[in-house]
C-alpha cells in the first residue's frame, strides 16, 4: 500500500447502496491470541484487512509461531509450535493495546509471560489491575520491571472465583483464556457480555474448552488438560456496521448493511430511529434510510448490552447536524471527547463538561483540515466531512486503517467522493472569512 496518510472528502453526496461487513477487529485480535493455547495450525476466516491484524501477526511470529495472511481471501493461519517464546516487545505492544491479550494464553501455556505495558488509542486510562489481580488469585506471581509486566506460574494455574468490579472486556478475556487449561474451576462474575466475548468463548469451546454461561454475566470454566487447533469464522464487526448506519442517517441516504447479527445493534438502531431514520431488519443485517435532517438524540454509554462507547463519536457527529439539542454522556473512557475540538473546526457547536457533551445541532458544517486521534474519532470526522460544505481533509488516517477494512473503497461504492492523498497533497488553501 502506498505511503499515504490523509483522506480528502467532498461533502454533499448522500450514500446509497449495499455494504458487506467483515470480521470484528475487537474479536479477531483476541482469537489470534487464543490460538496460542493449542499446538498446531489454527485458521481464522472472515478476517478484516486492517493494520492491527498485521501488528498482531508480527507479535505472534516473534513468539515463535508461523503466521500466514491471505488478505484477498480474508483469512489467516497460525502454526503454533510446541515451545513458544514468552516476551511481547514494546515496539509492537505500544502500537496496539490488544497485544496484552497474549498475557492470559502465555501464562496458561508456558507458566510465564513478559508483556510490555501497552499503548493504543488515546481515549483514556484502561488499567490492567483486574487482569493482574485475577492471575494472582489463580496462583501467578506478577511483577513489573523496566516497563514490562511479568507473570510466573511454574506449577501452572489453579481455577479461582473472580468478581470483576467492572465488566471489563480485557479482564474477562484474560481470565477466560487463563482458566480454560487451569486446574479446577474458574468462575468470572460480572463478566463482560459483548458479542466479541461470545465469539472467543465459541472458538475456545471448539478447541475443547468447557465453558458454561456463554453470553451471560457469569462464566464458569472447567479446566481441561489440552486444547486442539481449529478453523473458526470471526463474528461480524458491529462497530463498523454501526458506523455505516450513522453514515446513512447523517447523509440522508439509504444503505443496506450485511454480514452482521442485527440484534447486537438493537440499541444504536433504536436511537437512530428516534432521529427520524427508517430501520429495516434483515436476517443478516439491516437497512437504514436517513431523514432529511436528523432529530437530536441523547446517548449514554454503558457496557454491553448498553450503548457502545465505540459508537459514541459517530453519534456526536450525527447530532452536530441535528435539529435540536442533545446530551451525550461518556461513562467508560475519560478522554473519549478529545476529538470534539476537531469537530468544532468543522463548525460543530459542542460544549464539554466532565463526562458530558452538549451538542446544539447546526444546519450545516464547513469543510476544513482535521486530525484523527483514534480509530472511531477518525471515522466520525470522515462522516462529518461527508456532509460538510466544501472539502474536508482528515489526517493521521493510520488510526482509521487500524479498525476499518477498505473504508474509502466502500464509501466510494456508496457514492461518497473521497480519496487517499499523500502528505504533500493534503495541504489546502483555506478561504479567508467573509
């Protein structure tokens, strides 16, 4: 892929057509980590062509595996040897927080893991306390030195009962993957219930794990001696699907989204209906027909099945063009509103106070250069650019590439005017104010 780093967007073109959603970023990266639990070749299908998959592949290769990516087929294979390395280096982990998902499998399989403290999106603190406390409860010794977390369990892990103070997706994944081969029974109460957690559980069961309560807030895992490699299809990406839903609504277009179980987006689609959008349900997706101008809608983010924080920026962009005033409350990540300053550059009227954003809808936005700070913020700025007068330039789109497969190609197929441009091209002359 050419070294490009910006999107140039011409606003004012309603989207129309059909788009296919592929596998979920928030699932496939964890499925790749889960494959470490079984010696042999595992295969994942419905794999998105995103940069985070490439980063995770490189991390797993450094652990001693062979990874083969088949991007045109949207699949990959992982050959896991009998003997693995146990160190995840900083140069990779800093790029992607999901790298920490190898912590549970490595500790379970090898009795040791050295993981650099993770990086990822700049959306706020996401501590590892529950991961580490849980592993200690299972018999691991946890230390931190020179920027690395180190676990040691030379005698193996022992099942334990865990109560999570918060239904953390990451902690649930770590303890789940640590528990499937631990001796005895592991219980995770107040576990995360996201569809991506369900997907990991299903793959682990296919590998031979014994897990009860899948999809509920209590997971009971009975440890087994050994797991086997499998072929598994990644669940569709509900956040990408939700982004397309908002794109249809914000542009006043009509978009059919396929490749997703629509019930996992029941709340966001219900919120879109309140804006005046028409929602049609399909067996493998949904259709959204946008209103002439959306009505303002309040949003409160909560763990699943509540409103997803990863769809909050898209709805702020939608509310920026709405008729009325909306309040968006962010309960999960304290820095998720950082992108609002960029949206204001496009003419949005947004006021931030603590974890609340007050948005007064305007009839139009005005194109300008803006910068993507994280995956969802970047996608939201693109959505705003689709309806802004004139030309919008979104820079630092490597963030968007981490989570969206063929984003601009799909947008163009739906009627958007968008192109990738190089750093030398994206500087535009901004007209002087009248």
